[in-house]
C-alpha cells in the first residue's frame, strides 16, 4: 500500500507522461530500474531518446521541486541512462536529459536540462 507521498509522486508522473504525449513525445518506458537507480520516463522526441526526471512537490517546505536536482542526482540519472543505452544496444543514439517540475497545478518542462555528468 502506497503512502500519500508515493501516491502524489505516482500521480505526478502520470500527469507528466500525459503532458509529454500532448507535446509529441512517444513514451518508451516508465520507471526504468537499473542496479544504480531509476529513471522516471524514457521517451522519444524527433528521433532523440529523452531521459526524463519528474520532480513533484505540493509544498515549498523543502524549497520546491527545482532545488531537488543537484549534481549528485544528475550523476545518478546519467549512470542509469548509460546502463539503459548499453542494455538496449543504443549507446550511439542521440540522447538528452529533460526535467519536468510538477508543483501543485503547474507543470514546467525543461528540455536539455543538464548534460551527462561523470562520477567524481
């Protein structure tokens, strides 16, 4: 059974997927899990593979969703994306990282939000 935070996160990811579809993205995979972490949504847009992190907040208590993407989070997403690309034989595919912030009723999409970050 999910707690209220997990339910809110799940609902926010669903809203984000619908938002992306309306903007022409094709959803390839949701909640891709690798030993090193998870990516919320993997999609395609205009021939580019897009790794999408969904950050949801319904309160500004901890600074809102925008402050939750730090260098460590970017490194983790990069590692999971590399795992996915290797596992699916798409290592040479054009790819980018987008972030969707879901805060209360607003949704903001940041295309190419960050570059791949190597650990260290």
